[in-house]
C-alpha cells in the first residue's frame, strides 16, 4: 500500500515537471523566434535578453539555495504571471 502511494506521488511529480519544462521551453523558443520581429534593433534586443537572463540567474540561484524547490517554483511562476500581466496591460 505504501509503495502505491509513493508511486502515485512520483507519477504526479513527473507530470508536473513535464508540464513546467514544456511551458518553459515553449516560451524560450518562442522568444528566440519572435526576437527579430520586436521593435528596435535586433542586436539591442539580444543584448537585453542576455542581460535579463543574467539577472534571472542571479535571482534564481539564491532563491533555490535558501528556499525549497517547490516554493521557489511557485514564487517564480507568480513573478512570471505578474510580469506577463504587466506586459499585457502596458
């Protein structure tokens, strides 16, 4: 009985991580594809994308270190949702 519960929890975690990985990969490749269609210089757009990636890494590394992974994923998805809403509104 206990192994069945552990197996179900493992399957649920694998499905969740697969959905998160798929969403993140889709967003990254979509941004890379649409980068040339954004207003402004393509070089400036790539520089800004690299700068945001570096800032994101500097924020994510301590977040993962000091918080558990589940909480850090929740925080990162909330920040992403708020940023997306901000972009949509403005």
